[in-house]
C-alpha cells in the first residue's frame, strides 16, 4: 500500500513537472511569435513609409514621355561564355557578380 501511494505521488510530481516545463516552453515560444509579428508589422509600416516618401519625392510622373515602339532599342543577350572570367582578383569577381542578370519578382 505504501509503495503504491509513493508511486502515485511520484507520478503526479513528474506529470506536474512536465506540465510546468511545457507551459514554460509554450510561453517562450509565444513571446517569440509575438516579437516576430511585431517586427513584421514594423517592417511593413517602414516599407509603406519609404514608398510614400519616394512617391512624394519623385519628380512629376506626369512629365514622363510615353513609350513608343520607334524609340525602343533592342540589345542582344550577352554570350554566357563571355561572362565567364577567371577570378584572379577580388575586383574581377565583383565585376563578374555585377554582370549577373537580375531576376524579377520577390
């Protein structure tokens, strides 16, 4: 009888300890989630403020010349073999990196 009672008390103590541990881990994860949400919200706000600033600072967009087919210039795509240069110096590597095409989108 005493062994059963002692085993039951030990089991309850272990479960209570695990419950407190899991609750603590959940609290830390929730705080991290809230901090991440706050940072994401601040990033969105700062992006919007920067976009507004750039739109206000841009020179009058109404004065831009509309694009016409006659004014377009067609450039051939560069030969990929010509972009391959030996990386003998860091400047050569930086120039080669600058010649990489920029992918559209996010």
